[in-house]
C-alpha cells in the first residue's frame, strides 16, 4: 500500500522535413542574453475551448505569448503528462513566451485531470494506469496536436490577439512523460500494432522537438524501427532516478530514443538525482526535490537555447549547446551528451 501511495503522489505531482540552417561563425561559448530569467517580453495568456468536429472531441488550450514582441513569432506546442491539464507546466510557458515564443498548451481529454478528480484516493492509481494503457488516448494525443496547429493557423489569419503574429514555418513540439510520447509521435515515431501493421502520426509542420522523460516500446526488438523515421533535431531530458510512476520504463531506458534516432543534431540531458517529478514545476507533496529549482532553471535555459538554435536559426545559441557553454553551466548537476551530424562551423 505504501508503494502504491508513493507512485500516486509522484503521478499527481506531474500534473503535468527539417532543413538545416546555415550557421554563421561566432564565439562558441559566448554567454547568451536569455540566461537572465525572465526574458525581456511581457507575457499574457489566453484560453480557448476548441472542438475538433471530425472527432467530436474537445481540445481546450492555454496560450502564453509575448504581448510586446514585434514581428512573427515561432510557436511551441506543449503536451502535458498523464493526469495533467492546460494549466500545468506554467514555468515553461511563461519562460518561453518571455523570450519571444508563443507556447500553446493543449489539454488531452481522457488522459487529463478528469481521470483522477473525484475518484477515491485508493482507486486513483488504477484509474491512471487504465488511462495510460488505453489505445484511444495514445491515438488521440498526436491527433490533438495536429488539430491545434490547424487552429493556431486560423488564429493567425482571423480576429485574435495573435493575428499575423505567428511564424508557422517555425513550430516546435515538447512534452513530458505521456506528453513526451506525444512529442515523439508527431516527430515521426513508428508504432507497430499487434497485427504487424505500422502506423505513424508524424506532422511535417514540426521542425524541432524536446522530449522530457520519454517512454519506450515494451519490446526491445521494436525500438530501432520505432525511432528510425525521426529526422528533426531533438533534445531529450531525463534524470538518473526517472522511473515511471505509471508504466514500465526505467530511468536507464530513457536514453533509448537519443541512442536510436539518427537524424540531425540530438542532445541528451540527464540530471544527477533527478526523478520523474523534476520537469513538472509543481511543489512537492513529500520529501525530496531539493534541487528542483536549480534543475528547472537549467531546463529553461537549455531548452530556450535549443529553440533559438533550431527554430530561430541562431548560430550563437547552437554553438553554446554543441560547445562547452551549457556543459559549463550544468557543472556536476548532470551530464550532457550530443550527437552532431555535420561539421560544427567555426573554430573547434
């Protein structure tokens, strides 16, 4: 019973074709302006309760955007974890928007807060597990993302605070846990059904991705095939204690997508002592989490550098990532691995 209660607390705490850019030569480890938190822009939010008529499905969203930014802005879609909502991961939405991005947080019905709210505490773990293994949720989540991109395209053209402000050629995708599954699904992960058929929910409008605590296929025989079609830059994040509260993925397996993907630049950040809750941004309900604030600052900094490099084409940001810049800032808080395809411009 104690084990089940611990897992439940962990889950509830979470409630939560690429064209390479030509990078100009610059100092590889220069300190970047976005290290100062928050960024220069004032952040505002807006909520919409969209309905996908094709699926008769509600898709609520919360959008963080820089109110005073000029020009067209890159867009990030963020997918919450099991049992989460559009209100979660606000620390990321606010941070990215303050640095010039529009961060769109959809809520995935069927694997959101509705799964556990109103359920007796002793039954919540079972309810969450059932939602996690429901194939309908696995299918609907990536479809929600593609629908959301369609809707923000309409916002850009219609009468909204975001009219003519979105750069829809620069869309990034990110998510945590079940949201990391969603992220890799729209990035191009291939799924093999029990009858052998292969399906993909890849959305070619996604240009770069960040997967936090990504789950992996149960069968090790399928992992190479699962990730072989992903061909956009990806930033993977995990921790040495990042076991799944629900599911079977162990901390040591979180690196598998990074190891298997052979596309453009890939990064893997592993926090020493970091668990599954590190990425949620929510207060702890139990002991632990002493380094959460430090880890989350590093998540914000490195993720923004990644977006700057691969959505904005900022050569200084990319060099800070592929050189020693972020490694120096990370220090002994974790390890940072890279797989770079193509020569790094400028001095090595």
